[in-house]
C-alpha cells in the first residue's frame, strides 16, 4: 500500500474511508467499533489514479471523491458501486473538500485547472476557502459557481498551500504550506455566535467588492500550459538559492477535464443567485504560525531588547512575546524569508528573501512597519545579511 493523502470518518462515527497513492486507488472503508477498526469493504469505482479528496454525505451512505487524474466519482456504500452523477445531484454533503465538483467550479484561475490544491467549505455553508500554487489562502462565497469568481486573498505562505480546513465553529481557518513547512492559523470574523459576523453579513449584502481585495503575487510557474495543451517545463531552481522539492504532480497535468461530465446542478439550485460575482463580505486575520526555517538557515533567531524574540518562517518575519505566547507578523515579502539580522539598537530588523530580484526590508519590531527597502544588484536570493556596528548592512 502507498501513502495515504485523504482519510475521513463518517458523520455517524461508525466508519472511516481512505485511499492510497499506488496506481489506481480503490476506496477502502473500515468499521469503527469500541475504538477498534475492522474491514468493511473495498470499493473500486473506476478511478485511474490515486485518491486525493473525499467527503461523506450527511446520512453516511454516500461519498464523493476526486482522483489525481482529475476524476469526480460518487460512491454508494449500500451497493458498493459507483453512483450515477445524475442520481447524486441532490445529496446533502456533511463536508466539501473536493476541489472538483459543482459547488467549487468557479475557484480556478488557470486554463489547466492545476492552480488550486485544496478547498474547504465552512461549516456555516456560506464561505469557501482555497489554497493555491501562489501560496495564497483565498475566501470565496459558497457555492462558487461563477467562472473566475472574485475572492479575498491572504499572503503568508511562501510555497504552494497543500491543505486548508476550518475549525468546528468556523472561528479559525488552518492552512498548511508545502515547501515552507509551516502551519498557519487564521482567525475568522464569522465564527459561531460572532456578533461582528452578523453585522458584516448585513452590511455586505449589497456591498460592491473591488478588485483591490484580491492580492496576487508575481511568481514563476513551474509548468506553463499553452493553448494546445503542450507543457513546457522550466526548473524553478534556476532562480532559486536553494533546492526546491519536486511536488510530482504526475498525470494530473495530462487531464482532459474528465470531471465535467459528472457535474450536475442540484434540482433546487437557483440559476442566478444574488451577489455571486462578488467576494464574500468576511475576512480572516493571521493569528499564529507553527514553523521555523532551519533546513537552510542558521543564526535566524534573535532576542529583542524588550525580551521578545524575532525569527522567520515561510514568507513572514515573526515577533513572539515569550510571556503571552502571542505573535505579530511582518508580511511584505513575496517569497521565502531566508536571512535575518537584528540592528544594534535591539529593535529594528533586516530580512531578505528568495527570488530572481530579491528585496531586503528593514522594519520595526514595535510597529511592524517598513523603514526602508533595498532591491537590485543581487539575483536568486539573499543567503545572509548583517548590520555593522556602524549600522550599515552587509550582504
């Protein structure tokens, strides 16, 4: 058996389903009884590649799954067979984390549908979060059925985002980075019982959302697909200072949109729901970062004069209060932060990043604001930098 990417318990807590990475993946279902697992069944629904995403229906009788070959399959646990898409259109789903399907078809920005890695519907069933190859965490209205729908996008990761999930009460959104090896915790304004969420909802019903909400970083794509479907590959490490992990997309790039035939509009869905062309009137704020860059950085943690510490992870400079275990963030970088040093005054910090034309920022750990920036004369990235005793920067 290969490694398991997706595993989910049924809503009634009596079963658990998963698939493995080792060629064509069947769906394996186990019984959960008295804290023990026993085999229920193995269902072959005709997927030609590994299972990536899986969700259960509210009644624990059906599942929906996506494969690495961009297939959309519906599974009937009673018959242990593939369920017809037309017969699955009105099933109520306990969760939705499949990136292919009717309620999420508007989240893709590229023609080859490879830019989005993960999606998660909030438990209030009104907001959809996605993570993409640009390292962005995005918020859409749910369902998202308008092509190239507007969203609110948030910067923090420096690599592709591999997973996003909401907490049970929607108070937090968790995102997991790929090469940046970081887990980011975002606090939402629409958690259960949030008065601010209700006020935001009322104010946002007729609010026009501008394009300025969508922050986009300029990143170099690993693969660029032309209109004929041919793929030209450019190695990212040509402009990178350090080795870049191969994400091994495999046969998903050769997909010819096989899921489209399985997308069926629910019987009670309105063809023109209100405000579908607008971004959601909600927001998230970065609350905490779990992670610390050590694989290729050294001496990248400093004590400030007030006793707090400053360090880097993903595309962030992080100031941590060691007494309250709270964090504040410097988020102006567009790529991995790979170098950091503390000014002799014990307050100001310089940070440098990866990239073909990297930027160095000098910023205050008190206000988290930029004092000045440096760009030009260096390519591929900043490996190290340091302040002199005369407060000059040496790179």
